[in-house]
């Protein structure tokens, strides 16, 4: 007889044999039993057994199901902490064996686990996994189709360098551009020149015309002239009207005439002569000091003379220069030419004869608006973005999958029920709370529970100053106060009726078979010697 797979009727029979806890509320009971039977059905779909052992196989499954049930009042949180904590401790030790290795830029292991526990709103590495609605044969076709739809390309990212050009005649290509596009050269004044990185421009299929149109659409009072794509130059002319309201913020020094400089020098020379006459009898050390002071004064004279000769040290148009470099240039550099905000780069990967796109950065709102993206399968690894778009249930399922991938990344088995319990604690309030002292504040537990977690002294001081109330319902507070915690036999309350207890009749306990044999045989005390005439089995009954 050979093995054969279980039929659908046999699988259904095994699933139906799993009992239902009728003490739970109806909607909770249905949810739990449906999840258990669905998971069991998926596990049994590929099982092959001998058909004559089907009944024994079914009974064995039911027996193991009862073994996995937690007893009423059992502190399952301790088991969850032990199960997950043991795995993470080993992961921490394993990090020393992989330090210094260059791996792909995906946060895994202990850092990712810390991000999930702390519910970080700004993860180190945010990316999206995008499935496509179209099929492609080669990566070239995918790259050609994606083009510049996703990667966020700003003017700053496309630019190698910039230059401010003022009071310079127009070049030949400026006049040619003005003739073709009907632009009047008389309105052209100061210009910012952008030197475009040709490699990036060709990689993402961006043209100079696209960049110029993006600039003029963002600022209608500007004019952008561009060369052919092979040269990679864009000149942006700013309207002269933006300089009319500028006020000088630089204090230009007053001009100093040569006569004033000479008079100051003569006065200083007279003072120096008087000082030299008075100090003829001083020591050589003091003479060196005077010589040094004279050198300093000579330097000041030279500085004044240089300032007097250069009457125009600070240019008169310094306000325009500052305005162009500090305001106009940053504003133009921040203009988005193509792509979506937040998507820094894209990568292509083939999985099971299907091309997918992995992004660096995330923007689900923008990505789902593109018809190329399959909205039913694409996903982000940012829990807060999933929560804002899909809701708390989707965030819960995402957290469960992320925890399982992180904890079981090396193939180690962790019971999914442990992860389910951890995630339920994080999301049961309707939002995502962190497993940290900041999350404890939102739960509303007592001061003793907070103090037993972190910052003991600070929490006790705040509780004393603010007069917080301790209900002593938690496990930590109960243990501190010597109270029976709400776990194990303390999950229920039992009242004893003392009157009925007093009226109970004293009943002699039943005699066991062993005691009856001992009484009939008349077993002696321990110290009493056993006569040799007694049977041997009596000696075996002695304690």
C-alpha cells in the first residue's frame, strides 16, 4: 500500500474535529476557530499518509491541539518575551560575525527589530516593492517603460555646477534661440547658468527642454534659454523688477582722502618720536616691545592706504548678488523636473519570471496613481504610511509579517501566536504604540508599572508631585505590594461562606488500598525488628 494525499473531505473532517471554545463571545469564537482551521487546512493540503492510518492521524492532531492550548490565567506574555528574546539575543551575537561586510542596503536583524518595537516614524531605509501590470522580457524594456516616471529628479540633482553671469554680452546661441522661439533680447539681463550632468540626464531620459519648461512653469517671471542637449547649458534670466525693492544691508565704508591719511601719519610719527626720547634709558627688552608695537602701527597705516586707494572694495550691486545666490538659486534648484516626491532611486529585479521594481524612498499615494503599478500586490515597508492609507488592520498584518521575517530570517522557527500577541498589544488602541516608555504613557498604566519598566526614580517623583493614583491591578504593582496578581490562580475571585464551613461535619478520609493492607498485616514500626517468620512482602511495605 502506498501513500496518498489527503482528500478535501478528509481535510475538512480533520478541521471540523477541532473543538470550539463556547465560553468565548460569538464573534471572537468565530474569528479564532476560522483562523485555526484555515491555517490547518493550508498545512494539510500537501500531506500524504497511508489511508488505513487516517483515524489515528486525526486523533493525533486533535491531541496536539489540546496540548498547545494555554491554561486559564497563564502568563503568556512571559512566554512571548522568552520566545522572541531568545532569538534576538542570538541575532545580536551573530552581528559580530558579519561586521565590516558589504551587503545590500536593507535594514534587517536587530536594527530592524528595534525600529518595529519603537514604531519609528523615520526608518533608516524606506523602500517600496512594486509589482507591474504589464509583462516584460528584458530589463531594458522595463527601464524603457519606467523612464522618468518614478525617480525624483530636481534641478539640483541634474546640475554639476552653477555660475552667476552679470554685465556680459549675449552669446551667439542666445540670439539664435531668441529668433527661433520669438524671445526679445532686450528683456534679458543677469543670468544664472546651470551646467547639466549629461550622464544623469541621459540615464533618466531628461531633456534640457523639460528642465527649462519646469523652471518657467514654476516662476512665470523668469526666462530659461537652453543649448542643444549635447552641450548641456541652461541660462535662466530673472526679471529686473525683483531687484527694485531691495535695500542695502551692507554698510559700505566712507571714502578716505589721501590728505586725511597723510595727516594721521604725521600725528602718529610725532607720538612715536616722543616715546623714543623718553625710553632711551630703558632695557633692551622694552626696546623690542616698542619695535613690535611700531611694526603693528606700520601695518595699520598700510591697511588704511590700501583702503583709500581701493575706493570700491564692496561692489555697488552686492545686494543683487546676495539675492541671486541666496534666494533665487536655491529656489530654482528645488524645482522638480520629473518623478515623484520621496523616490530617490529605483532598482529592477526578476522574481519567478516577473519583473518588479524596488524603490529607495516611498510615496504610495503617488505610486498608486500610476496605471503601471499593480495596487493589489505593491507594498511599502513604512508602517506609518500603511496605517495612514489602509488603516490599522493592514498595519497589524504588516507588522506580523515584518516581525516574522525579522525574527525567522535565518530559518529559526518562532510560533506565530507569539508575534500575534506582541502586535496586538501594539495596535489594540486603534493606532500604533511603541513597546517603550513612550508607549507605556499612552496605555494609561499606573506609576508602579511605569517605574518597573524604565526611569524608576523619575516616574516615582512625577507620581508623588502630581498625586497619581495607583489601582494596583497590574502584575508589577501587585508583586510590589504583596498582592496576588491577576495571573494563574489569581485570575478569579472566590468567596468563602464561613457559616457553612462551620456547620460541615467532620468526615473520616477514605482508607486507601495500601493502608488497608498495612492494617491487616500489622506492619511494625520502623525501628521494630521484623521476625523472620513474616512474609517477605511485608518487609517491602516498611518505610
